[in-house]
C-alpha cells in the first residue's frame, strides 16, 4: 500500500493492482477530467500534477511513491477554475475539448512558478500535450490571458454578448470541456455494465478454418462470446457499399488486420484479453495484396466477389488532349501521397443497452442516423427500434463516420441483455479505422506562352484498402477538384479506386482534394518557371473570378474571393526567397446530384428555445453556430437558447458531419425555423406565451451529377477558397505560415480562425512528418510514431479572412472552412523547399527536409592489428 494525497484528500492505494494511476483516478475515484487518449504516454490527455510537476498518469500504480500530492482539474480552486474557463473560452482555445484538461494542468504547473511566461516557455510547458484540433495558437493565447488574470488579480468579467454574427460569443460547450466534466462516452458508467472487445484476425489475409470459443465461454468473467453465426441480421455493413463484415465467419477470408472474428463481453475489463486468448482460431495465412498495382494484376485474387476495382470515376470537359498538344508549355509529373492517420484525441467508444426490447446506443460518432441505420441492419430490426444518443465527440476529421465499436456494442448488449461498453485502445484505433487514402497521381498541366492555363489531364489511382467506406465519393471529389480553382475548360481526369488488403481508406479532412491539390499546385510551380512568372503571378493570372467557369463547368458565384486571398498574401510571399504558395478550393455539401438535407426543430420549453438538430459537433462548434443564427434572426439572448445533443428520439436527421456541410445546411435549416419563431414572437410577444410550440426548418440543395451534359452544371451549392504562403528559415525550418481564406460571412471569428490554424498545423504534419508505414499490409507505428506536430514545432501563423458573403438567404451567407483549412499547406510547403534548394519533391511526407528522419549512422568497426 502507498499513501498519497489526491486533491487535498488522503488515500491509501493498493499499488499491486495491475492498473494505471489514470485508471485509478477515473474508475475508482470518478475523476473523469483525466482522459484516456492513448495509454502509451504520448498524447498528454491524462496529465495530472504530481508534486508540482505536470506528468502523465498512464503509468502503473507500482511506479508511485509514498506521500506524493496529485492534483486533477477537480482539485483546482474555484478561482483557478473560473480563470482557466474564461481564458480558454475567451481565446477560442477549445474545439473538441478532449485534450483541454491536460492542457490546463500543464499550464497550471507553469503558471504556479512563472506568471510572465514567454511564448517559448508556454510551448515548452505544453510539449507533452498533443492537440489535433486547434494548432495550439489559441491555447498559447489562453495561457497568456490566464497568466495576466492571475498576475493582476483581475475579476472575471460578466459576459454581455448579444450572440449576433461575428460577436465573441464563447463556445457553448467551453466550460464543460475545459473543466473536464462534459461527458464523452468513455466517461459513462452504467449499473451492471459489461465490457466488450473483439478478437482480430491473426493476418491481414487469411482463410479462417475454425473458431473455437468453448474455452473462452468457460472463463468465470465471460458473459457472452459471439461469432458471425450469432448475428441476427445482416453481417454486412457500409455507408454506400455494404461490403464490410461485422464478424468474419468460418470459411471466409479476412481482408485486413482490423477484421473481427469474435466478440466477448466480460464482467471485468481487466480479463478481456485473457478471455480473447482462450479463443482458438485455425487459419491458413495467405499472401496479402499490398498495393493497387498488385490488386489490378489479371491473376490477382479477388478481395471481394466483384473483383478488386471499387469504382472508376472521371470528369471530362472540352478537349484536353488537343489543348495540351497545342500548348506552349507542358509539365507531366508523378506524385505519391500516403495513408494518413486521423489521430483524433478520443479513441472510439460506444455503450449499448436494451430498453423494452429496443436498443439505446450512446456514441461519439459523426452521424447518429448513420449509426441507427447500420445497427438496425445488423440486428435485423426496424430503425425505429434503435435510439442513438451522441455524447461529446473528441475529434473526428472524418475518421468517425464508419462503424468501429457501435455495432459490436449493440450485438453484445442484444445477446447479454446488459449494458456493454466497447472501447478501442489507441493501438486498435490506429490499426482499425479508415485512413486518408493513399494515392498515385500522374498529373499533366499545360499553359500558353503567357502562362494562361489551357488544359490538364490526370490519372488517379486510389488505394481504398480492404473496404469501400467512402472510397467512391472521395475519388469523385478528387476528380471534381483536380484542376483546381482556376478558369480554364479543357480537362480530363480519370480515377480508379482499388481494393487492397491494407486498412481501409475513408473520409479524412480534405476528402481527396488534399492529394490532388498537392499534385496540381506543384505542377503549376514548374509551369511558372517555364513561362518566367513567379508562382504568385501565375496563380493570380489564372485564379477564377466571379462569373467565370471553373474547370468542372460551374460558374463561380459573386462570393468567390480567391483573387482577394492571393492579393492579401502578395507582400508576405515576396518578402522571402524561401517562400512557397498554393491555392485551393473545397465544396460545402455533398453535391453532384446527391440528395442533401439540413433539418432543425426549435421548440419552446419552460421559457427557453431548444435547438434540436442531429448535426454532430466534432470540434468545429456547430452548436455555437446554431446559437449565433438564432440570436441573429430572433434578437433573443444566448442565455435563452439551449442546444440539445444529437438524439434520434429528439433531433431530426441533419445528415452526417462531413463535406463542410453543417454550417450551410443545418445552419440554413435553423435560420428558417428561427424565422418562423420570430414571426410567432412578433405576434405573441414573449417566449413564455409560446411554451410547447415547435418550429421546423429544412433546407435541401439542388445540384447536378458529375459529368452532367449541362453547359454549366452546379456541382456543389457553395465553395470556399484559400491561399497559403509558407516561409522557411535558412536552415529549412518553417518559420511562418500566412493564410487567407474566403469562407463567406463570418459566424464566429475566433472559431473560424481556430479551424484555419488547426488545419494549417495538420497540413504541416501531412507535408513534413506524418506517415502510416505498412509492412505487408500491417501498420507499423504507434501514437508517438505518427510524428504529430507539437506546440514546440509550430511556426508563426497569420490568418486573414476574406469576407465575400455567400447567398444571404442560405445560412446568412456563411460557407464551411473545416476541410478547406488543411488543403493548401502541403503544396505550399513543397514550393518553399523547391525555392530553398531547387529539389523538386513529388512524395509526401516531403523527403530530405529539416524534419526528415536523420539517417542512422553505421557502427564503426574496429580492426585488430
């Protein structure tokens, strides 16, 4: 036993327990502010203060010493809680929130000793805390602000914000996230709750001959052990293509290392692995297909019954071949982009239970109605019998659109009739959920003697991995954006998505555009060189203007602000000989003729307006956007508005949080509902008079299919535009990123800036450090090995917002920015290195940079004489 002080209370702890300090704090003491982000000592979400020093708590209890003092967020004084809450909310430092309690404690450990820290001292204090959302900029601002309030003993000002557009309305979820009491799924504990886990395949491609669960069933903690034979409905699931096995059956062949063979539910989470080890699997290991090139060979084994081609896509307008043949200058290059891990801070977790023979599912995913559809399909019951309620979501970036744990929790609860929590370890998460697609791109671009773009051709091969996921739409979006935000008409883009035995490719911030933008923008730098223009000049010459047609044929509307973005960056680009520049655009909404709806209900309950929409907040702040829009339309105060969590029993289907669509689609649905509420208020005068009334709003887009034969089809309802400049120092380190964004009408400026800053830092990781190495289709990395940017790695980031108002009758003129934020960074970085050393790099992460792994020195060999 060891004696310790935790939040000023004495405890005697049995240090022989095979658990971590984090587990003890969370599960034994209920201190849920301590988050389990990786359990590998790499992410910092489990940070606590031990004897005045910020330390990770995911170490074993046996490492603790007597008489130490431990502080968690719950142990802060009320003054400290108020200051950190205010500072982080005022600075806009909170997005998904999962990392924030750890950030606060690392900040406290610094400020307890130094109330006048420099930027570098703050970055050093936060060096062990990863944030995947914010880019750290506003977290650093928050620490400075907190230091000032402690130093000057300022009182916390009362908030008097009217909630109108572009006012500094604090995020509605900032306090609960900063102080760690907001609930993510893993923070929930239910009576008689079991813990579930899947047995995964021993090899990415293996024929499963026999699965023997008899010994596992006899384990005293085992409540149920399931195989594919126990699935009451359809074993297959999937967003658009139902090709993903919930459990691989005997006789079938596995497709990647994430495939599940069996499920167990245990009374004790500590015995899960022991039960799994009792399951005996007889299998025949087969050679995996590790690349699209292998999978496309005529004699390649079929991963799926229909073959190894998921889909082919194209976008053809004009006569690209003739335009290129007649051009003054032509550039052709081949580019390679890797799989990338989302690395969201919160690992996947779900809890399912049975209520009155129906399923209640608690989840932290990107679309509750997607979960409802998939789970009902697998259980073989009507969708109305599956209720899905979202808790807080600790980041997503597209990585939480597919089934991961939801269906397994539901299956185990269905059979055990008890609540079941299924939670992935960080290593499981890295191996299992879909990644950003790896792509091979052959890009040809051509211009005339003045630098005017005249044609382009591209061939894209996308590794969609073992299952379809969103591979089809990602490839489509790569095709519709491959020619960039430029004004020319002769394009031919051909894409193929190929099944392999690699982990699946799926939705990831940028959604296929990040890959093709890297190729296109790099090519344009070579064209500029041939013509004798600067990279800025050739982009300014060709940037699409309002009224001109994009390469996909769509007419750029009056909100198109790409030229203004470039002009905002001209001076900073010209300030350094080591500058790179890139532009990009990204759609809002699904587009290409796909039905797309935003829906919202405003209900007046006990004198408050309840905003009810299923739009998932994954860090982008859609709930705060909702409050802004209601305040703008109705003149109500933010205090009169409650934004409910997504719940299929209460909130209408607003679609998945994807494609930067929620601000536009759900925002417009809320605006329409708010207009009806405003009309009722004008007639009835007070909210109390409207108690019990509901006001419904819905918005749907009208777009045209890809390759529509219309002269100027509408591919997407809206586009945002961006330009970025990356500056390197003489040693080849990134010293500054300047970014200008056209995102339409600003709803909340600090949130918009935070999205951009976070996107830039994520883009720098994509450009310089992040990889997802595979050896024979098996991932060979952990969270630390992902090489995510830390606070100490970030350069100066300057953001400028070009406010070209989109249609004011749609979401008050706002356009999405979440995906657009990250796209231009990698090609701008490539251009900066080309300016630095003249080496033209065609592969990500960029090779031979100041961030590249240093070659290992060969050991010297002594020779005896």
